C-alpha cells in the first residue's frame, strides 16, 4: 500500500486519524515505472546478446551460401522456399503430406508416451537399486552394460518383437531415456541423509509413507537431473527412430525432404527440432523448480 | 515403585570385519517419571550411541531398555528425539514438519481439526507459531531447534530424548533455548534424557547428572544429584554454593579423573 492509494481510500484515512497512535509502516517502494525499466533492462541483457550472435551467424551463412552453385541454400532462400510450411503448419492433404504441426505433434506424442513410461519405471527401478544393496549388486552391472547400447540398435529388435513401427518407436524412446533416470534416482536415494531416515523411524512412517514423504522429496533434485537428461535423449532418439520407421513424424519428414532434395525444408525442420528440444528441457527444469520448491538442495 | 525408564546391563560392541570395538560396557540406569537426567562425557565416549539405543535407532549388543516395564527395541514416538542438527525436512514448512509426527501418532485418536490445533499448540509452546509457513532454510539455527523440540513434544513422548540439542548454537541463543526447555519441563513435567558436553548446561537443567568414563568400553563413572530447587534462575545460580559445588564435581570428574585422552 503506497501513499497515493491511501488518499483515495477514505475509510483508511479516517481510521488513521481517529486511532492516531497506530502507525502503519509503509516501506518505501520505487515508483512503478522504475521497476518496469529495471525489468526491461534485465530482459534486454539476456535477450540481446544471443540475438546479435544469431544475426551475425545468419549474415555469415548468407554471404557464404549466396553464390550460385553452393550446396546449401542461404537463409533468404530457405525462408522463401519454406514460407508455406512456416505460415500454414496445419494443412492436411492425407497420408504423410501434412503440415509441420502434425509431424511435430506425432513425434511429441511418441516421446510423451515412451518418456512417461520411462519416468515411472525408471524412478521405481532407481528406488529399488538405491534402497536395496542386493538389488544394486544384481541390477547395476546389467544396467551399466545396457545403457551403452545406442538407441537405434534397439530398433530392429523392437520391430521384430512388436511387428509395428509405432510401438517400436515408443520402445526406443523408453529404453533410451530410462537409464539416466534409473541411475540418478538410485544415487539420490542412496544419498538420503541418515537424519531423515531417523526422523522417519521415530515417527514410524510405514514403507509407503516413507517412499512418498521422505524418499521422493529428498531425492527429487537427483531424480529431476535424470529426468532432464532423459527428455533430451528421447528427443534425440525420436528423430533417428522415425527416419527408419516412416509415417508421420518430424524424423521421417526430414528423411522425406532429403529424398526429394528439399534442403530448405530440412533446415526449417532442424530449427523446429532444436526449439522444441530446448522447450522440453526448460519444461522439465521448470517442473523441478516447482516440485522441489527450490529448497530441496539446501 | 517400578522405575519408569530402565537401562539394564547395556553393552554395545561395534564390529567391522574382524575388528570389534566395545563402546559401552554394563550401563545401568533408572530414570523416574518427570525426571531430567543428563549424560555428560567427553566426545567419543559413546553417549550418543547410548541415546540411540534408548531411541531404538541402534540395537544394544547385550542388555535391554525397559520403558514402563516393557522392553523397547525399535524406534517410536513414545521416545521422541530432538536431534543435534535439528533434522527438519527441508521441503516441508515448519508447520508441516510438526504435523508429520502429529498425523502419525494421532491418526485415529484425533480429528483433522484437533490435529491442526495440537500442531499449533505445540508451535505456540516453543514460540514458533509466527513462522509456521516458513521453510527450515528461512529460519535461524535456534528457531530450527525450537521447531525440532515442538515436533518431538507434539508426539507426546513418554521420554523426551535430547541429543546435544544446543551444541550447534551460539552462546546467547543456547542460554535462551535452555531457559525455554526448563520452562517447558516445568510446565509439562516431561521425562527427559539429555546428552551434553557442557558442564553448566548439565548442572543448570538436570535433576541428576550421569558422568561417563572415556571410551572404549565407557561405563557410568558417577551419578550426581543436583539438589537445586526449581524453577531455577540462571543469574541467581551463578553465585549459589550448591550449584558451584555440583559444577566443581562434574569438572573434577571430567578434567582430573577422566581426562580426555587424545586419539585414545
């Protein structure tokens, strides 16, 4: 409550005069305009440098690729050739001739499903490995071997097992993103301070309550590290997997564009892939901040 | 009269590989209801181990702990612990930290509203109700320890176990908190077992002081009655003859007869 606001409120003013000894302390605040200027300045400090670098990069690219006979198109031509795709992402001419929105959403759906399964299974397995010495001795060496297998190496096997592209792609996402989730969760569970376990013992939490009230919040920072690595890996894997399984999806869109020599479309698709990967990462990071309330790491 | 809390011939031997260390040897102690007993000794003498055994967090190698004539060998809210480093859960607010125990202990005997009122009542007892929505990281060390005490008290323990509760605090905060604990003991009549290495603290707060010899194989060396009337006033006691005599006895025990042996 600042001073001008008090003047416009007669009730407050009256109370202030009748009950004179009660003085409400109103901390001095800088005027609103100052605050906006400050926020704008801070935003500019973060946004302007990458924009400048981007502009310089584009300029360099334009200069290198503008001469006739260059293998890759300059940004101006990329924009000219993909204008339709950029401004109309929602068209649907049947088959795989769809707008970019549909391709991206198909890929995102696969990632969402595979990644969610990996998150649930990964946290559960990670908790088991972190909590039980015997589970760790039995499972950890196997995990350490399996996690080094490249995502695409799983694809033929999963195609053989599922006999369909869709579940195979989801399985590849699952198997790619589960390892960092398992390993980080296990480390987080193993690092729960003995103090918290003692508190739980004195209060007599049962195993389920211990899991929800102590383990998950105490290990949350580690779990979210795993989840962030996992989402990055699954977005990396989906593009490669879709190139092979075909159908609607940003991966096959890129492969299709390459087969029809539409280099500009590839560049546009890469741009979208990068932006979405970045957004997914920020999303998990934001979720971590909300869930751990910024206090889990004290 | 049957003793309220009884430590009966407790031995504790830690074994690691082939090496085994006897930490505690033949500890016998009885504590009456409402009594405030301190255990004092040099660091490493096994007093924290002893407290953990009473709390049920560590099993004794031999002997047992009897509470109201029943053997206790697992942790429980009837022997609530105030930990040295407060051990508040950082992702919960002050209120939620206390409520966690309240919800477990009174899950069937109190309604939701009663549990809320009981949580607030205990926060009020330690004068921390004003910070109920703060997180542990946002309050001072002394305040955290107050919340730790509230959490333990809220479980209505039969015995309150204090593990060097003021050890990590500065002298002024410590004195303030000691006064609070004294007032609470006066008001609620809890049975309290406290670990400490501070002679003044032990004499000021306790009805009896249990002095432990140095480890390994630490024993109870001497038990001193503190014949000071309650309520006790810190300033008045500083010149009180009985107080000074008790203090001297403990100091003699610790620094003459059982001097701390470096790296024993």
